[in-house]
């Protein structure tokens, strides 16, 4: 099994376009400010085998953009950054959280890696 959580963190936090946006793995701490980005691994599975060994892994990560205003500009930058580290857009969903009055953009990306 491989994971790319640290690579995603480094890419998102190291890009000037997301300066001032807090980035969290899995879940933001209670009381954290907006806008913010969270991310987590959705799928991590062995995709190809040979001689009883895995040689290709498929990974899907979800990046969530949370904002009190329209999150599109942040989502566009996240999309650009994820593509620069080899991910392909898998799904994008525009949501609004009625209970908290927060805009939420869920972005899913996939990548196939040889191991």
C-alpha cells in the first residue's frame, strides 16, 4: 500500500495561491477559520497484479473547500495544484451546508501509481 497524503499536503500548503487558506488532513479542528481546505483518502486499492504481487495501485482523494463566500477561486487553484502532482479530476460537486451556512466544494481526484 502507498499513500500520497503528505505529497498532497506539501503541494497545497506550498502554493502561493492558497496563502491564507488553512489546509487540514481529514478534519479541521473545531473553531478553525474560513476559508479552509480538508482532504482525505477515499480509495486505495491494488489495481494490477503479476506473479502474486501488486504492481499498480489506484488512489482516490477528496479535497473539500469550505468558505463563507463563493469557493470557486480556491477550488480552481486546488484543481490546478492537484493536476501538477499527477492527479486527474474524478468528480466535482458544488454543495451548500444549510445548517452552518457554509459553501462546500467537494473535489475528487484519482491517480494510478506503479509500486
